[in-house]
C-alpha cells in the first residue's frame, strides 16, 4: 500500500490550503486515517484523525480551523486548512491503519509553509 500526499505549498498567514492523501496498491479495508505534522526541530504530532465511520478528532491547535474528511470508496482523505498561521509550517504526513490487520502506512509528506 502506498499513500500519496499532496497539496502543500507556500501561503500567507490567514490563507488556506487543502491537502489530499490517496491510498493505492493492495488495499485491504482501511480503518483510522490521520494527518500528522512535523515542524523543524520538533516531534511529529497528530493534527487530525478520522475513523471509517466519520468520527473525527483534532489537536487543539487545529480545532475550528482545520477539517478532515475522507471517502472510503476511493481510500482518499483530505485536510482543509483555513486561517493558517506561521506556526502551522511543517511537513504534513498522512497515515492509514488497516481495519483488520496490524498494518500502518505513512505517506511521503507534503510541505506547508506559512509566511507572516
């Protein structure tokens, strides 16, 4: 299984970006999917997660600004990011866990840079 993340870029503070993550390959049923980010010199952290049934959770820093969504049929996930801040600058990684097997996959990361 490969996860392909895209949609990163350079944006000014207050702007928006929409990240996409598509899974391909020998796909079993995917359960939880999520977006993580890692800023320079910091640990990777969870930004948002979504279950197969659509339940979501967000980091406090993302609440009210980011929206995670997914489409199970196409194994695709998105992260709509609004009101971006310089502190959101990081490499964003998508993550997916199979529902019935202990398999976890990571995308290659997409870089988000927010200028002040």
